[in-house]
C-alpha cells in the first residue's frame, strides 16, 4: 500500500509512476484505491491497463472487500493507493471498519510504503516515520519514500535520520512541480480529459525510475490473502441504459461488474452526443460526473431529453449526484446562468454559491428504486459543491452521515423517477 501521513504528500505521483514503471518491466500489477474515489482509479487504469478497484471498509461488507482484493490473483503485484493519512477514517464504524487505509493493509497483510513530504525538515522526518511504524503493530511500515527533497545535502540529512531510527528508505524524490496534475473543484481533472495523458504518465514513470529502488520495493511486497468468492450485487434492473461520457463518468467497476455477474445487461449511451437511452431498457441510470461543465449543451440536446422523458412515462429513471441534477427543473452554473434540465423532478440546484458536501452516507430507501425494494439499506458517499435551491418532491430515502446524523440531502422521487446526491457503493451486507 502506498500511503502517507496526510493528503498532498505525493501518493498519486508515486502510484502512477510505479504502476507504469512496473508495467514497462513486464510486471502484471493490480491497482486498488482505498476509500471512495472515481478519479484516481481512472488514472491507475491508464497507467497499467487494468481496472482499479476501490476498497472501502466503511461502505463495504467484508466479503465484498475480500472478493475485490482477490482480483489480484492473476497479477504479480497488488498496489493500493491509500486516501488522506494512513490511519484516517470516520469515528463510527460502518460495514467492516472506519474506512482507513490502515484497516485494508491490516486485513490483507499488505506492507505499507509511506510517502513523506520532507519539506522544511530533515532528520525530524524520522520521528513521523517512527510514529507510523509503531502506532499499530499489525500494520507494517516496510519503508519510506522521501518526497520534495530540496538538495543532495537535504537528502543526506533525512536519510541519516531514517537510518538512526531503523527505517528503510526506498528512494528520494526531488521537487517536481511540472508533474503536478491539474485539478478542479472535485479533485483532479479526469484522466480521459487529458490530451497529453500518455506523455504525463510516461513522465511519472521516468521520474520514479530515476529516484526509487524498484527492485527493493518488489522484494518488500508480501501478503494478499483474500477470498475469491464474490457476493451477489443485486442490480436495479436487468436491462440498464447507462449514461457514459465526460458529463456522466462516475461509476464504480465493482458495481457494474457485479450487475453483469447477476445477469444484467448494460446499454451505454451518451447524453452529450444527444443520444436517447435504449428504448428496450428496463431502467435508465444517470451516474454522477460534471454536468455543470456541460449544462448548456445538455439543455440543448432535445433527442436525449425527449428520450429520457418518454422512458420515464412507464419505466424507472434514476440519477446519482450530477445525474440527479439533470433530472431536475434547472441547474444554475457557477456564473449564475440557469439551464433548463429534464424537468422530471422539481429539483433546482446551483453552483453560484459553492458549498462542499462531503462524507459517507447510509440511506434507507423510503420507496422503490428500480428492483431495490423500500427499506433496503445502502452505503455510499456524497461529494459535491452544488447547493439545493428547491427540492419539492417526496424524499427517496432517509439518509444519515457516518455518525448516524440525518442529512438534508434525502434525494427525491416522482412517479417512475428518482435521484439523490448519494453515490452507491454497496448494499448492507
């Protein structure tokens, strides 16, 4: 597991560089991401050619975690990117833990490589490393990578501190601002939006090759006990028209794969290309993404909107986060310009005043969501900056945060149409 004491330490730089560098050496690497995240796994796939799976102890039951970790069975190495700090999770446990990366490392016996930002310090960085190495004896810190090293002297001093503490150093990365990936309000700009993505990943690989000991890292790898049996993931319908393009891209591979394994057929279509959903679909699913960046175009795509409205007359339509906003009456962009949406729900949302809504969510359905019956409990997360201006329809679910506190973002439903800001990860196990 590639982890760090905090966000912004350089985990993603190391992860992408390692994935590509190892793949270039002929090593089959299975990537994972600890915690809820759509964007990093897409970069992982671009770097090594394999789908990256999220491992989330709060939202996922143990059997699902085990089956996903077993995706590495045909790989030579599993490489997991932690989120935030290694031991950071929520206060109240969910399905199998608090969502901390350390729990995943402990569960599967994966050694941890700690990426340390040594800016403004030298020997003192060893105290941080030693604290992480001793906090939980069941989480093995196999070594550290020094990041943001300012000079050869800086590196020597930091290495000396690590040696005195008995900490293995796997490499030292100089400051490299050119490698920083562009960001927007929800995190990194998505992988498929980079025209120069291949060039960027190649640069990460060259950087890692030049400064890290890949052989030593491979020698340290160990663990990997997991159960390959996959629990059933009930699909919301058997024929699902799935919106898939730059505006609707937030889908988890384990869910889509689980729906297919349960016999569902996925029928992709592109709202941005003004494609209507398949007329034979049992249900239309609009995932989250960045519809606010394409609101004018979506509002003008009459074939898509007419097809969506026609489907909703007789069969279910559901939207998650960005998809939910598109099902509403209007979306107000960051400039304050309103854009007419599908009008299938009364929801009006706005980016004119940004406010972060972030965290795990537990939702108990108040009404049916496709084949998912009322009273079904779902685990997931919420992450958006839009504000609700109007949400007049009946609530889709009773929704609480990780501590069981009710939140206002209950979603809504009208006729065959439903939606919420809730991103589904798993049903109650």
